[in-house]
C-alpha cells in the first residue's frame, strides 16, 4: 500500500452554546489519514471518548499501515471499552467516527454514527456516508417520506443507533472510491450538517473552489451565524503529489 500525501484544512469550534468542544480531528498527512470524531455521553466523558478514538486510530494506522479504516475504528471501540472498564466514572461515553485513508489512487473510508464524509467532484456534492440515527432509519423504513417530514413530527436528529464505545459487537460501514483530479473531501460533525443543508454546503464549496482555507472558514462561519448550537468540526481534504504538499492548517 502506497499512502498518498494529502493537503488538509481543519477547523473545530465549540459553538455558541456548548461549554466544551467534544469533537476531535486527527490528520496524518504523509500517511493520507483523516479522522473526525464527535463525543457522546455527557459533559466530560464525550470529550474523552472522541480524543481516545482519534489517538487509537492514528496509532494503529501508524504502526500497521495496511490496516483498513474499519479495522481502525474497531480498535478504537476496544480502546474506549477498556478505558470504561478501568474507570467506572466514564461509563456511558462513546463517540462517532468517520475515517478516510488515501492511498494508491483511492480513498478508503469507514464510519459509525452521524459524522459525515462528502465528495465534491465536478461542481457537485455527494454524501458518501449514511447516518446511523433513529431519524434516518425511520426514513429508510418508509415511516416518513423525508428527514424534513420526520423532523416536523418531532423526531430528533441526535438519537444515534450506533456509537464507538457502546458495546463489543460494533458494525462499521465502509466503502472506497477511485480518486479523480480535482476531488475534494469534506469530513464534518453534525454541528455543521445540522446547521447547513447539503444543497447549501455545495453552494458554499462552489464559491470557494480555489481555496480550502476560505471554504472551511465560510462553512464554519455560517454554521455559527445560524446558531452554533453544537460543536462544529470541518476537515477539507485534497490529495496531492508529495512535492506539492503544504501540511495541515489548524
């Protein structure tokens, strides 16, 4: 496996309501790895879970470069469960996770929860992940025709059906995609996707097609302007030749 160097811009903000930021983002540029997590389970423990997951995933990929994103998420699940067994005060903590690994002209990705991965290609936005949430399952089952209808009926966005650290038997969704020139990838927590529709995210990316930095700032700024009710994290990524890589801007 030959990792691809990536260029990334990361923005993470606690928002305007929450006291702390329970999101966490990790990037290993030279190994083509991006990890974004959103902690669950309370004021402090969610923060612990999200950071444990990022540390576990980056550690596994660093020591086992051929490990898949799904395997890395399962390793993070084991790590969090072990921490809970060591400290009962952390019982109930968990986290979402979305992981992308760029190598050999492809991106492998995996996720658990409602943190998302989008592809921006040929001026169109495509969501690569599907939320593991009660509202999404009700739509999938045909109970409601759309997410908007479910929300009108009082179904909340934040009722998740899967989380890293909830139990030993974790199902991880995964996929892969061949990279095209000009592809950009957006990793984000629900603090962004709950504030901005996919259509609006696409329009914002189109207005900043020449600058990852401007696009990330615009996305974060508008999510805050619309209320910033949750932690907001964004990682915009493009693959690049090693000699063109510029590192990470946090």
